[in-house]
C-alpha cells in the first residue's frame, strides 16, 4: 500500500514537482504521460482534472518546461540569498556539532557515575 500511495508502481518518469506545484483551482498538480503514435508526451496536470473532480479546465503543462522554470527560480534565489544561506548552514552545522559534544559529555558523565 505504501508503494502504491506515492505512485511508485505506476510512474515511468520522475515527477519531482508532483504535489509541490498547484493549479489555479488549488488542487495539486501531478505527473501524467500520454502516448500517441509511438511518441510520449509528459506533462503535469491538475489532479481535479485528471480524477474528474470539479470542473477545472486549466491546460496541462509540459514537464520539461515547468521543471526548467522552477530550476531557474531556485538558482536565482540561491544567487540572491547566497550569504544568508551560507550563514544559516554554518549555524545549523555548529548547533549539530554542539549537540554531538553535549551528548558525548553526558555519556562520559554517565560512565563516571556508574564507576563512582
């Protein structure tokens, strides 16, 4: 059931944005593959439209185009916020190191208490 829930048994493509991008009607968009005359066409489509819930008429979006646009947006965001991202990463790294050191000290104290 767990494999079926995320579409792992049916998907022939990797849909990195499935459930992460949303239609104008508010429903998640998920990947779909259409074959015609030996060709395959890969899109993201509104879940309401795919499952025939509601009356959404938003067109499907080509997978390669939308993933490329999202990729460019992520690159632009990283470029614009590079310093704050690096600072946050270093802060989180230091916090993890401090937690590891504190855990090691607690273990040593526990060993000392058992001995004494």
